[in-house]
């Protein structure tokens, strides 16, 4: 009777030890990035081709990792992304209705977007991995102050958004990782109405590139 009891005890102890060593699949992630926007063509009556100064982004992610095998894993993420940038000071002078001497915050553009992401991880070693993936979401707030003042109006400030991700990560040990990567972001084009007769409408469609540093903490 003693031998079966010892075998059962050893099995339970082994399974308990394995469960403790298994990493928790859930995590939170915080990121900061340098943001670069492509030029936007909004038509001659709305400022023509407009450039943007570099800005910044901040993100918060709640995610879960699914291990596929020793080399591959897949992450499902919910992400909140905030971006802020400004219209180039030379180009904003060409936008009708703006006094260059009193621009204030009329050159500010910002967005708040909620994403669902799928990220594939390739584990090169125990510490290093390369990741890539994509996300689709909803830009709940797209504020382009330059074209939402005077006779200009943006009737809707939300729409679909898409992104692509690529980068590498390093496991610091324990429950901590650092990540460095690239993000491509694009939101649905927004209508801009000029309410001053003769009324007219155009679109603004901005694509953005970010280089980001993030810290991940396993829960």
C-alpha cells in the first residue's frame, strides 16, 4: 500500500511543479512611439498637399498568448492607441481661414483608436523572438483641428482603422519582456465640408508610420 501511495504523491508533486513553471498566458503591455505621418492631399481649396511634423503615440494592450509549438506562438490582443501630431508650420499657412500669427492649437491632430490584433511570434531563442501581425479596429476620435474651424467642418470624427506590426522582443526573465517594433496605421478617410458658399466637400486620408518601444508584464 505504501508504494502506490508514494507513486501518487510523486505524480501530484510533479504536476504541481510543472503548473508552477508554466508561464501565465495573460499580459499587459505599455508602449511609446515616435510618429511620422505621410503627406495628405486635401485639394487646393482646403490647403492643397499638407505635410505633418513628427508626433508621438502611446498604447495600452491587454493580451493572451497561445503556444503553438516550441518555435511559434500566437497573441490575441485588445489595444487602445492614442496618437498626437501637428500640421507642418509652413503648410498650415496655405489653409484658408487661419491667421498664421494666431494659430494656437489649430495645427493639432490626434486620434484615439481601439484595435483587435492578431500577432504571430517566431521564437529564435529562449530570449529573442520576432513578431508580426495586423489589427482592425474603430477610431472613436479623429480630431483634425485645422479642418474643423471657421467655415470648415468635419461632420464625423470616427471610422474604421487598420494597422500592421513588425518587430522583435527580448525576454528579461520572470514575467517581463521589452519590445521594439514598427507600426503602420491607416484610418478611414474623413469628409471635410466647406460651408462657405459655394459649399464643397473633400476628404483627408492620413497614413502613419511609428517606431515604438514597449514593456510587457505577464499577469
